[in-house]
C-alpha cells in the first residue's frame, strides 16, 4: 500500500508541474499577444495622425462612386415601378 501511495504522489507531482508549466507558457503567450496588439494600436494611431494632417484630394473616385450609386438607384426604381409580367 505504501508503494501505491508514493506512486500516486509522484503522478500528482508530475501533473502539478505540467499544469504549472502550461500556466507559465500561457502567460508568455498572452504577453506576446498584448505586445503585438500594442504595436498595432501604435501603428494605427500614427496612420490616423498622418491621415488627419493630409489634405483630401479629389481624384475622381468620389464622383464616380456617386454617379454609380445614382445610376443603380435609378435602375432599381425603374424596375420596381415598371410593368410586371404575369407568371
């Protein structure tokens, strides 16, 4: 009975060490992820500051998008209000 008790104690000790190792490993993963998130937020803040100072340029894309939206909207109104075929 003494051998079984010592074997059980050894198994519990190994399991405890494994859990401790897994916890430390997970903490390092979380720390790495937080560092990456911090760097991404810093980069985003820099990009937002650069965009805030940049002058908006009109390259024609806005006007093209507006015209396309108007055309699609007009087409959808035309098909909604047009004659319907009998099925």
